[in-house]
C-alpha cells in the first residue's frame, strides 16, 4: 500500500525578510512538511540557505524539515543541517562518490536519508540503496532555480522508481517525491506516475485565493489521481 499524498512547499518563493511568519503561514495552510532547497553555487548555479537560517525558522513550526542538499560536499555539510533541525537530508546521486557511505553517515547523525536524481540520471542509479533511504526524489526540472517548467518526460522514470520501490516491498516505508514545476496542471500526472510527496513552490504562492486554497486544491487533485488509475 502506497504511503499517503503529502504536499511539501519549497521555501524558495517566500519573502526572506519575513521568514518566520512565512513558515508559520505554510503551517497554518496545512502543508505536511517544509523543504529547504540548499544550494552551494557549485553543484547548481545559485546560493540559498545556510544552516543558521534554517535553525532560526525552526521555532516557528513543528512541521518536519527536510534539506534538499544540492551541494558538492554533502558529507561535510550534513551534520550542520541536522543540528539546524532537519529530520531528513536528501543528497544527489551525482554528488556522492560513495553513495552508501554518505547515506549511512546521515543515518548516524540521527536523521533519515534520502536520495535525489537529476533529470538525465537513470532510475537504476538508486536501485541498490533503497534499503538505506526513506524517500527517493525524482527531479522534474534541472535543479538550481525555482519557477521552471515541468518536464513531462520524467514521468516514465517516476513510474520506474515506483515499480522498484514496490518490487522491493518498501511501498509502505519509502516515499517517492517529485520536485519541479508542480502545480494544478501537472500534479495529477506526477501522482498517477507514482509520486506521493509533491513539492510545490511558485504554484502555492501565486494562488490568488491564498496558501490554504492552494494546498487544499493540490492535495485534492493528487489524491483523486491516485485513487483513479495510478500504479501501486
């Protein structure tokens, strides 16, 4: 049985001058967790959140924090993000020379480990680490910037990863996340392909009816898509 649909906001579009209030507003809107897009200016061409910024927001919500480490040195940086209050760290296959070692290191820090795939990276890259993670992230844009267009060509890969999780008997413990271009027009097909954690950024914050409406709408669309014809 697949794990339930979750809506995970990306913090990139928020007003950074009001970060605490923005995090509290996301909590009030009914999101399931908060994703911090951590970028180092090397693995991706942008710089974003250091651990001190995340730690400063921790007191404004009890929601789980996950750090999506789009960085070249996740092993060096991992401990600081766990200390900042992130209960899950997502690392990229492409950045880890010894992926098993990196995932085990995160687990020893007291966080859960997760693994991400860039669009050009095949699903097979995570086939032998599923026992070490609680989530696989399939990127539906190339990472580095918010507001990009959803790559529908990633849906077969989402389905392939879903099939791998199910075949390993891990559908009840391992989530499948997608990140990039998720909104009312794309979330259904991502959910039908097999994703149950949907990361949304721009679509949440540009909804003219507000955050709560956006979260409710996205959850309803995804849940309906899962109920009517998705795999797993």
